[in-house]
C-alpha cells in the first residue's frame, strides 16, 4: 500500500457491482492497514452488507430499506458496529467523517446522500451518474461550496479525467465518448422490439448491475453519460461526440485544438477507474488484466445508429432545451426501465415514453433548488407511469 494515500472512506451502495469492486480495490491496496471504512450502505441484501461491515470493521452499516433494520441489527449484534436504516440512515452514513465517499447507489435514490457528502466537503468518487443528469449545476455547486474534489468513476469520464490537463482546458475541442454498442449493436429494429430483460442485460464486455446493463443495451446509459460529461467538464452539447467501439478498450478520448487526441485505454474492469479515484493524484497497483496489443490485433469504430438507438438524440435534445429536461429524462427513463424489467413495456417503447414525457414537460425551468429537481422528477414519473 505504499503507493496509496491512507484514507477514511464511506461507500454508499457497497453491496452493488461498483460497491463490491470498491471493497476489492481497498483489499488490494492493503485493506484495514491503509483504508479505514467509516460507513457502508446497502438496500435489500442485508447478509452481504453485514458481512462487508464485519470484514472491514466499518463504524456504521445502513440499509436503505426500513423493513430490514431489525435483521441488520441482529446480523451485527455484538460487533459494536452501529446500524441505521432508511433515508435518514443514508444521510447519517454520508455525514460520517470520511474524507472520500464512493457514490455508488443506483438511480435517484443516491442523490440526497451524495449531496450531503459533497456539502460537507468530502472528496466524491462519483459512480452515480444520475446525480449529474438530474441536478448537474446544483450538484457541481454543492461540491464547490463543500471544497472537496469530484472524482469521476464512470469509466468514460474517468478516462477523460485521466487525460484532461486542467491547464489545457481552454484547448479542448471535443470529447469522444466510446460506447460498446451493447448486445443489440447489429440487431434489426424488428428484433429489438421483441427483446426481453434477460437478453438485454447480457453486456458483451462489462459486468455491471442490472439497470445499467439494460441502459447500455438501449444506449440510454450513453445518453446519461453525455449529459454527465457536459456538467463534469463544462462542455457545450456539440462538443460531445459518441462513437461505437465494440472492444471497449479505449474508454474515451479528448480532442484538442492542435489536432491531438488523447485516449485512456485498458481492459474493461471498473477497478482501474475506482483505484484511480481512490489514489488520485497518485496511481496504485492493481491485479487487473493487462492489455496485450498483439492479442488485441484490432480496434473497431462505427457511428452510432440513432434510429435504432434514439436515446442519444434525446440526450442532445435535453441538453439543448435545458430547464429541467435532465431530471425529466432520467426519471422517465427509470420508470420506463422498471416497467421493461417487469415485462410491462417493450424495449423500444422505453425511448418513446421518455420522449413523450420530455415534450410534455419541456417548459419546466432550470431547477433553482433540490426541491425543484425532486418536483420535476416526480412529475416526470407520474407522466411516464400514465403512459405504461
Ligand atoms: P447495483 O445495482 O449493482 O448496486 C446498486 C447499489 O445501490 C446497491 O448497493 C444497492 O443496495 C443500492 N440501492 C439500490 N436501490 C437503492 C435505494 N432505493 N436506496 C438506497 N440504496 C439502493 O448498481 P451498480 O452497477 O453498482 O451501479 C451503481 C451506480 O454506478 C449507478 O448509478 C450506475 O449507473 C453507476 N455505474 C456503474 C458502473 C458499473 O460498472 N457497474 C459503471 C459506471 C457507472
Ligand atoms: Mg460508463
């Protein structure tokens, strides 16, 4: 662990894909000798959460699910680890005295606790892209006021963060987000109309949580990432390009005004991005697979097809319209996605639902407060639910 800064950390969403990868990185960097875990949070998976809390010696374990409080309490009886539940428990976790907080709760549920951590000045390792999509300017302002760093963990944004030199920011022409294209990259529209959640969740390169896997198949994940990039790096919508790159080796690129394009490459493994965020501004040593260029032989690129993947067009529309369109897009997408997972709507219908709701709520002004964000989110959810 000599190459890592000793840290006190909290992981919001420790039981998920990013959360467990974060704990794996912590383990490889030296575990309890190097990193002190303050709080861990989960939702339904109390057994895993309790096991994580015991293994790391966390001070506090929180389940977001109020009904699981008693069973978490029981699972941690006699350990001295404090237990909490519900929304207030998540805030309590965020407000523990950790200098580095991994924001890895999926969806809008992550917004309030991540904001709480940002406001008190923690460095935020941001996996939860929904924070920026729904509340970009407010979230960035909260981080600035708090005085902590914003460390992008989403692999594309982490790649850009790695190759974006602050003193060359003025010379950025555009950024190029890579997209694997997902499992339906070569499918026809009529095939795509028939797919189920089980086929949509099978991502070709990355192993991720259920919702983000399906969002990757529809390219809604890339749509969210375009908006995320706009806020993170202060870009104009027309500076954000998406290219399909099926091997997922180039994680994204920055194109500068002198014609140079800088890319970050690696095997698709989120631990590299997580380790970078945990060790920043240094680098750590991780046992991830190394790139073998001879074996790789080739890298392919193709323009995304916005007829089969309208999500990209909707992201651009949301950025051009401004107002509360980011919050609306995200909330309508979450409702449509839940309905798709439950088998209540089709794969292609998700984008139609989102577009209709965006049109209905196109006159909502820029959110001036988090209450405005939550109000726009709620309106969009109601509209979307009415369409299903
Ligand atoms: P996941 O579904 O595997 O895990 C989500 C975590 O959030 C779990 O700990 C779960 O218990 C918790 N959670 C779920 N619902 C909750 C609720 N209502 N309240 C509080 N906690 C709740 O998801 P993931 O793949 O780890 O993704 C986490 C976030 O990171 C998402 O925003 C996703 O878009 C982003 N992200 C993930 C990846 C990846 O490789 N998995 C890559 C980039 C970005
Ligand atoms: Mg990503």
